[in-house]
């Protein structure tokens, strides 16, 4: 039996979706297991502990890891990429500004 072009496209599409899922999962895991806290890495190492706790709460980083992952995937599916730490605005806005 020969592969029709439609089957080949569907097979490639499914493979691409699986690769994207694996990459997204790996990125999530690497960000969570890297040393130091979120606030130390992305905000400031000298941040007041009370303010650091408030920031962690606002980003949901005190939630269980599986709930964080579910929220991460749900937001990606919705197209909500969060807020850029560098530009302090939605990531989708930053991306759209740099697209032709």
C-alpha cells in the first residue's frame, strides 16, 4: 500500500505536534529545576523575601508542579504567553512588534 499525500501530511503534522509537546515539556522542566528561585534569577538576587513571596504567589509558583504545568499548557493553547520580564508587557505584543 502506498502512502497518499494526505497521509504523509497528516503523519508529518502529528510528528510535529509531538515534537512541539516534548520541547515545551522540556523547557518547562528545565526552568523549574534550574538552581535558585524565580525571583533570584529573573528579578533580583537582593529582593526583599516578603516581596519575593508576593511575586511567586502572583505567578502561581507556589502551586504544585503538576498544576503549574497544566496552567502552562492551558495558557499556551489559549495563546497567552505571559508577560515579558525584559519588556514588562505581554509576550504576544513583543512578538507581533518584531514580525513583518
